[in-house]
């Protein structure tokens, strides 16, 4: 089985969030089952710099008025195809915009061209290699499925994975005429979205199967409260929606051999992580303490509930806790945490931005990881926390509710608890969860047992990868043909 994955980012080459972690680790997991994945990614400078042993696979003289070419090769152990179009992807800012959430004005063209190229590869193959199916991720590549369905070979199975429904690739309707799709695509059954066009909606209506990164989130997005205006489309496709929880790369995230942390440990010798705790506090200018050290490695946005956490920083400090915040996002929320660090320099450390090595050190050294998301398709931070014995404190939503077992009396007695859940998802709910954490932490032996149990959780891709293979097999059996590659 040969998979053409299509994604706008892939770890460790280019990353803005969890999408990259998934697209970088899932191919590795699938390979263990004999499934080969080649991932098409845009030719960002970071991707081109990492490409090894590349060869030119195809030239394009005019893709939406832009010249480009396809490069094939390996990069950090990944088998990738790069759409090298400097006019579209060589920018001084981020992959989607010059700063923060501000997008480039030509994103409609950048990812339409990227999607069209994906459909071209799927249909014509590359140098004797023919994908069995196309697996597109999020809105950036969703249009590829519409190009295949309406302009290409509609027999090639088409899979779309939703990582976050709030990002939809919505653009003014005037651009439809430039996409090269038939007129029928500008309608409620494909691209049209409240007078605009939505690339994600085109993918939702063109995919044979829609996978969502947790079963709970799959149910949640069928409701008006979390459907983001697309709940009608998703409900119409409900028989084709499959929820599959994400896994993590347990080779990269492994406290027993992590190169980013100073002191290695495991579930059998968890007390060694205390040395990482001391090192972390010292590196961030915080005094050593026996009190509870909270952390949050997260995007600083409303969706992630970080404004709720910012409102409780003073209370954490007053109770003797420490708080480490690492991430970036909305300027106003960033400022809330920076001002809190100024008020409580011995209790709060804030590092704006994202540093992969620091994220590993925080997971290895903090006592508890706060993930207070208002909605969370799956979440990876809590999985990293489980793996590292950093007790996750999460809101009861999406994949957070499925991957963390609350430390209620029954779960603790059964030795099944792995963290703390809270609801409702508001300041009161989060405050209650913090107080539960302080109470549990004072019972040192009970907290150690909770850490050890968290580390026993299976966060790998093994089960989820087998579910993706089942999805692929069903798609092929329902009409797709397994094409032979040289």
C-alpha cells in the first residue's frame, strides 16, 4: 500500500503546532505495518535546507501563474516530495503569514497550487511510483480532493484528516474563478461557504472518508457549539466520519534517552526526574521548592483557555506554587503572563516563543502540565506529559477527555488514574482542578503513584496506526484500485 500524504507542515522540518507532529510521526508508525508513505510538503526554506539526495521529479511551467518543480528525497528520516515554488513558499515570515495569526494575502493561491500539484501526483504518479490513495491533512491540502473528484481520477480513494475545525481556509468568492474547478463546485455541495469559499468544506464534501483526531471531537463537531458553521456538512457525512486518537513518536519523546534532558529516568526509576526539576527551575531563575511546579506548553490563545489560566496566576503564587509558561499566540494573553511574571518573579517564569528542547525539559521537570482548552481536537501536550510523568491537568473535552483518566476515588483505588480532568471549562472549574492538584501533591506517596501510573499509559501510535490502515483498506475495497508501483 502506497500513501501520498499531503500536509503543509511536518516535524522536524517545519512546525507551528500538533499537525506537524502527527504528519511527521504517523508515516513511521505505518511503516511498521508495511505501509509506505511519501509526504508532499511546500518548498519552505527550512524544508529545502533539510532535503538530502534530492532529485528533480517534474517541472511545472505554469501553476496558477507560477513556475515550480517537484523534488524527491529524504529529510530527517522522512520520505518527502517537495513542491519547490519560491514565489509561493520562500517568505521571510512563517508558513502561513508574516506574524502571529495574520495570513498572507495570496494564501488562497499558495495552497490551491499546492493542492493541484498533489492531485496531479496522485493521478499521474512519479517515475513509476503510483499512490494507492491520497491522505490530505487540514484545509491547506483539502482542495486536492476536490481537484481529484471533479477534474481528475475520481477512482483514487480520498482521505481527509481534520486536526482543527476552526481553521477552514476561507477566502473571498472572487477567487473561485481562478481555481480551475467546474462551475458546479461553487455551490452548497462543495466550496461555497456563507458567500465565501472554504477549502476545508471542499475537502469535507469530496473525501471518501473523513478522519477526526479523536472520537469525542468527532461527536462534538456535529453540534452547533463546536461545528464552526460546518456541522451541517459533517452531519450529512456522519457515516463517513471516523474518530482516531493521535499517538506520539515514543522514540523522540522518551525520558530514558532524551538528548534534550540532563537526567534520564523511566517509570521504574521515576525519582530521577527530580534532578531535572531542579535543573529546570535553576535555568529559569526560579528558586528551588518542595511546592507544586505547574507548567503549560501551549499556544497562548482563547481556544487553549490560556486566558483562564492567566486569571489564576496570582492564586497559584499565593498558594506557594510555581508556574512555567512557554508558548506564543495572542499578544494580549502574552502580556497577561509577562505582567504576572513581573508581579511574581520568584513564582512565575514565562518564555514567549517555542523551543523544542525547552519543551522537552519542561515536560521532564515540571510536576503538572496544565491544558485548560475550551475545545481540543486531540491534544499532544498531555500525551507528552503522560510519557514524562508530568501529571496532566486537562479540561474535559475532545481528545483530552479520552487520553487522561481522572484521579477520582474509584480510579485511584483501581490504580488507573493518570491525571486530573475538570468541567465546566471556566475559571471556577480550573480553580477547582488546581486545588485538587495541591491537595494530591501534599500526599507525596500518592502523587508519586499518580506520576508512575501516568508513565504507564500507552501513548504510542500502535493502535491508532492500525485504525488508519483499516480506513485505508476500506477505502480501497469500496472502489479504489491498488495500483502497482515500480
